C-alpha cells in the first residue's frame, strides 16, 4: 500500500513537470528549458513504472532502450533541418504504433489467461471498460500510424504532395469508419474472448486502412494542420493505452498531448481561415497550379544580387518573411549573417512569422533559432502587419501562400480569406525564388507581379550569400 502511494506521488510530480514543461514550450526563449523539464518528468515516470511493475527480466527492455537510443541519436545527428517535419510525422506515427501494440499485447494476455484469471490478477478492472480501452488504443493508434506514414511520404517527396481525390472517396471513408464502429461495438459486447480474434484482426486492418484514406485527400499545403492533428491523436492513443494498463501518468501525459494538439490544430485552421472539416475533406490542392483563381497578368521583374545590395543598403527598415524555400536551401545561417550586416548599417531588421509557414507548426521558429536569430526579432503576423506600410523592404524567402495577395483581393481564389503577412504593403518587395513556380498548395503568387516587387532568382542560400559578399566588399 505504501509502495502504491509513493508511486502515485511520483506520477503526480512527473505530471506537474509535464504541465510546466508544456507551458514553457509556448515561448521561444523558454522552449528548450521546457523540453528538458518535460524529459525529466518522463524519466521519473519511466523509472518509477519499471520499479513498480517488478519486472523480472529486463533483457528486452534493455535491448529496446539501446536500439531506441541508437536510432534516436543517429536521427538527431543525421536528419537535416529541412527534414524535421517528416521526422515529426514519423515520431507521431510510431507513438500511435506503440499504443496499438500495447492494446494488442493486453488482448493477448486476456486470451492467454481468460477473463476470470485476468480480472483476478487485475483487481477492480471492469471487463467492458477494458475491452473499450483496448479497442480505442488499437483504432486511434492504427489511424495515427498509417496516417503519419502517409504524411511522412508526402513531406519527404516520396509521393506527390498533391491531394489525391477520386470518385466516391468520401463514401468509402464513411463506410470504413462505420465498419470500425460496428466491429468495435461487436467486439466489446461479445466479451473480447477467443471467438472475437478474427474481429479484432479486422479492426486492426480497418484502422490502418482508414489512416491512409484520411490523409490521402489532404494536400501538402495543409500539412501543418495534419501534423498538429496527428500529434493530438498520438496523445489520445497513449491515453487509451494508459487506461488499458491502468497507468495514471500515461493517461495524464496522453491527455496533455491530445489537448495541446487539438488547440494547435485550431490555431492552424484559424491562421488559414478554414475549418478543420474543410482541411480534411475539401481536397484542397488537388487541382492544377493556379486553378480556381483569377488569371494572372503582368511581368516578373528580375533583380541582381548587386542591385539587391543597393536597395537593402539604403533601407532603414527591413522585414524578412521566411518560408519553406529557406528551409530547402538551408539558408537560415546566411540570412542571420545578412541581418547582422544590415543592423551594423543602422537598419532595423525583423522576421515576420506566419503560423503555417513551412511544413509543420513552428517550422520557421526552429530554423531561425538554430541560426541564433534573437527571439526579440521574431514577430508574429498580427503584430507585423500594422507596421508593413512603413517598411522600406520586405524580403520574402521561399514563402508563397502566406504572402499571396489573392487571399485578400481574389474572391475566386481557394485561399481567399486566409490571413497573410501583408508584404505587398511594403515600399519594395524582393522575392527569392528558384523560378516562377507555385506554392506547395499549387497556387501562383500574385505578389510576384506587383509593380514594386523584384525577383531574385536562384538558390536562396547562394543568392543571399552573394548579397552578403556585396556588403562585405563595399
């Protein structure tokens, strides 16, 4: 009894550390410390759980820890910052898979011991509640796993980032979801015994199938929302697994991740002025580039690195708008160097961050933090927009949809109504792009054709390095 009290007290301490760590993740200057505090809470939870369960043979646990440490350490060293979104998708997926396996393992225990033996060994356990928890861990974990794998394939460019839409797709998804609900109810009501094993396997297959089907009609431009939603689902799957094995800290941690993921998903949807249903079911991005909007007219006006230098050298206020193009080019360090040179020249430099810029929530913040860009220079969209008319130069690095004026003035555009960073209101706009191109959502950017916009073509890192060289040679 005393041991149980100490274990639960340790779980309370771990939960408090989780909550404080999660709170600190909301600010860039405290995020790293918050991550460490959360990790400490998880360490306490893991150690106490291992001691509490009185596991006789730690061999497989040790092997798992060693293998996980090697894989995690290797990934941390080798995975580039450009690949961070797909790595996060994989983490979400394997979290869902872990919950699925926990539910499956507990079901195997029930089959081996029978309900009588299982309930005797787990005093206070309710049969129908446990069966329901197992099914939820299986279903949420399975959908999270395959959905995250498909998201990973899209983000990594292994499959097309466009939404894949076909006739009868929604009906198929509804049918699969209905079969899952019916089979889940049947599994619980039949007692989750040996006779329900084929039903259980069918549920696993249906859950894995629904994960692929759910992410298939979602385009690459909506991946930040998908990443946030899958993160939430991985937390809910963990909470369900916590109910399966009656582990309080796993329930608390899973609920925290699930709730924070939902909040982040809502923030992402609000940033695009779209509902979650529209993101999940509209097939946005399935059409050809530029479809759905007013035809673009005008001429792209290129600018050289040397002319860019003269424009920036004369500017008193510069706002940098980073996007995925900066991540692809790994240009964050040279962008930081350019910012330092501009400040030495007496120029005010700020970085405008759109909530859905990049391929995952906070993508640009992570890149700029890696380059040691001061936190106070990072400005959110709502705070930077009122000042844009007074900005001398807006430097747009690989961003497309988040600065596209079509969201403001083209009612026929699919992104009409989406809040954007109003780079178009700056006195001069310099856009760094490899070519005319389109954004990940497949839409052309009307910003490129404005009279005061100039296009600096080429790899963003090389282009900015050329501008930096002009400053140093001046």
